[in-house]
């Protein structure tokens, strides 16, 4: 399950950025064509975040649709998998969206220390 390693990388990147602040929410974009299962990332997130600044943080996953462009007729369309074909009958669509996997944002709790 490569989602565990991916989730560990997400958590590590967030910890590197948040310093000592507690994280309340992490928003991640996962494209449908990137071969990552959002439910598996969600499951792994709580395990990976245990005992660190992300413990208890909400994980918000934005599902990005797959998009393709026909190399023959130029038509753009939604894709559910990389083996999709165009209505014109052509195979091998060019993937133009849905392979993304990125951290979109991270929210931290405000601290009132030093005030």
C-alpha cells in the first residue's frame, strides 16, 4: 500500500512548515488518475499524525476529475481511467488533468503566547 508512504510524506511536509504550531486542517488534492486511493490516505493520516503537531487535524481531500484530450480530433472529455477512448473511436487520449497529488493548504491554530 503506497498510500502509507505518500501520507507519511504529506505529514512530514506539513510538520516541516508548521514549526511548533498545532495544525487544525490539511487540504490535499488527489486526482482520480494518480493511482492513489483517497480512503486509504484518510485512514493512514490519523496513524501518521499521532503524537505530533497534526494529531487531531482534519484531513480534507479534494477529488479532481480525470480529463483527457483526443490526439486525433482534439476533443476534451472526462476520463475515469487512462485507457479511455474518444467518441470518434481513437484510443490513447492525452491526459491533461487528474494526475495531481498536492497539498493545497494547511490551517494552524492561532496562539496567544507572548500577548
